[in-house]
C-alpha cells in the first residue's frame, strides 16, 4: 500500500511539474503576444500620425493652389491693363507720326 501511495505521489508530482512547465510556456507566450500587441499599437500610432501629417500637407497644398489661383487672376488683370496701355501708346505713336508727316 505504501509503495502504491509513493507511486501515486510521484505521479502527482510529475503532473504538477508538467502543469508548471505548461503554465510557464503559456506565460511566455502571453508575454510575447503582449509585446507584439504593443509593437502593433505603436506602429498603428505612427501610421496614424503619418496619415495626419499627410492630410496636413495636402491641406497646405490646397491652400497653395488657392493662392496661386489668386495670383494668376492678378497677373491676368495686370496683363489686360498692360495690353490696353500698349494699344493706347500704339495709337498715340501712330497719331504722332501722322502729325509729323502732315507737318
């Protein structure tokens, strides 16, 4: 009977050691998963920040396009004014030459 008890205790001890080993393996796997999840979360945060920076850059590009459009309209207005002045000057020069020839 005592040998049976010793054998049973040894089997229980072996089972406990096996369970302890399994628990250690599970704990290590959980630790690895936690580290992986932390890394994923950090990468997502970086990607989100990069996306935010990209959106900000696109907004700045949009603003620059708006300013360029405004400047283009100003240049167009100035060019039209210059054309008018050139036409007036051309007319005055032609009239001057006509007057000089007639004199």
